[in-house]
C-alpha cells in the first residue's frame, strides 16, 4: 500500500477486486468521448488505427511503458488530505554557496513558500544543483515529497550521488529505464522524465534539470506526464542554461524567472573559436582531410584533455579509429547513447584515463570534467542547435583551477545557430561582468 502512494497502475477491470475502494481510487484509462484521450500520457487515440475487438481501444503513444486499453482502469492509492507534518531533515552538504548563489537559493525558497513555480535561468557551471538544495531541504522538512527529474539518463546518474551526499539520512530512489532498482516509496526521488508516466499527483515539488533537453523539449507526452505527477498544490522548478523562446513565453505569466550569469568560480564562460574546416565530413576517411583536426588535437593536449563532439555515431566511429592509429599508447575512446558501458567510460574520463574522448551530443550537458578543452567538428550540422552549442561550450572550465581550456567550433558554414550561440555566450559574459562591477 505504501509503495503505491502517488504511483499509478494499469489494472484490468476483472482485477479491480484486488484494490478495495477503501484504500484505492481509480479513473478511466482512456476517455471515450469524442476525442478518445489517454489519461496516462494525454495523447488523442485514433479510433480506427487503435481499435481492438469488442469496442476496446489502446494507446500506441505510451505502450512502451506497458499496454493500456480502454477496458482497464488507472489505479492509485488514496492519499490523505491532511496537512503535512513537519519533520527533522539532516542537511549534510559540506559546500558553501557564493553570495550570488545564496541570493538565488533564498529566492527559490521564498517562491516555494509562496506556492510560486520558478524558472532558474543560469549559465552552465553556475552551480544550479547546489542552489536547489535549500529548497529541497525546506520541502522535505515540511513533510513534502520531492522529485528531481531530467530528460537525460546521464544527468540523473550525475545528480544521484550529489543529492545522496547532501541528504545522507534520506532514502533516495534513482529510476530510469535501464535501472535495476525496483520502485519503492521514498520522499526523495531522482528519475528521468519518462518515469513521470508512472506517477499521479505524487509530488509536492518537482525540479526539472535541463528542461530544454531532448527528448522532453517539444514532447507533449512527457510534458503531460510531468504535470500529472505534480500534486494540485505542488510547485515546479525548471533549471536551464538555454531556455527556448517558447518556454519563456509559456511561463512568463505563471512562473517567477530568476537569472544568474555568474559561474560558481566567477570566471567568464569560454567563448568559442570558430574555425573554417572545408571538408570536415571527410576527416575520418583520408589522412589529407584528417590532418587539420589532428594538429588541433595535439595543440589542445598541451594544456588539457580533449572532448570531441561529433554529429553522428557513424562519423564518430570512423574519426575515432583514425585517431587511435595516431596514439600508439592508447588513451583515445568514444561514447554514445548506444554504448552499454558509457557510464564507465564517462567515469574514466573524469579520472583522466583518456587523452581524447569522442562523443555524440549525449554528453552535451549535465556532466563535469576537469582540465578539458572541447572540439565540435561539423558545428554547422543541423544536430547542433544554438542551445546544444552553448551547452557544449559550457563543458569547459566548469571547476578546478583555470587550465587555458578552449572551445573550437569547426565548420564549413557559419550557421545562424553558431552565430546565436556565440552571441548568447558573449552576452552572458557581459552581464556577469556588470554584476561583478556593481
């Protein structure tokens, strides 16, 4: 019973007897009005394409999370409407917030107390995770239930040990598609946004890290699931360094918008160097087209390890193989969403086991490495949006002493996204300088 609080299950009608009305509530899985709408993911069900025998219908949009049909009910445990009871929550984080971070952290707490949702627009490396800790502590202390969620598995994996360290006495659950840990009720949950489909009015506070990241951005199913998982009286906190204009327009009247242009160490963002590379797409094919890339890698390795972003897995694999031939002692590896051991490779890069790590956009956000320079090869490729380029540039000089980290955008066309990314980084640096000069 306890483990089903806030959790919704798809239950066939004939099995409802196992969920007595004294303990459980249920609602239709698919509303059979003129729209035929799925209540788990919010999608409109096509009557002809999604029909089964005996006038039964199914939802194809969220079937990867378990089959849902119109002859089932969505069942969830009854939750008492009694006021939350306050409790002691140990806050075991040993770090210190900067003056700017403290101001933002207090404002987030104030907004939560006033039942106002917040968009925190803060540059990469500003310490957004640390700034939300006081609000998490406040919500838990007031008897609330908190979820920190992100569209990216790697971001969730990175968040988990940091949250556990800050709240060592709390049971913290980490959920994502490939996780082996079974669901259990906890007051503090970290999960991917896809996991929101399994919750219903469960959380008093949901914090969405990297709200603009794929696959959440522009995905109505995940956006519906997020709102469904929030209690009617709950609040949201959106975290991003690169809010899309559509998001800013959506929240301008209902959210407080807090902005921070300063990184934790108060050094400016590293501004990209845009370098012409006419035939970058052939760099993995021949030595002639490879040498420009290779010379730049050797130059950057004098000061730092190098993280190379590639626009596709196939291109990345070819370029990785050619680079590995030049490094007789090893130290060159690649990682992508298809890599079964990508978590281990990311950890090895943190430990500086590789000189060069090639990656797709899977590492564009949410991960931190010390002593890194970045190359984006083919920065004009459509996969590199303005937001993606800003996030990638933000991987450099996130922590530790300054090591002359650089950001290289190799391109053969200076696209609007490249120009906008460079302008946004420069604009944030100018705003940060003005804040520091006050």
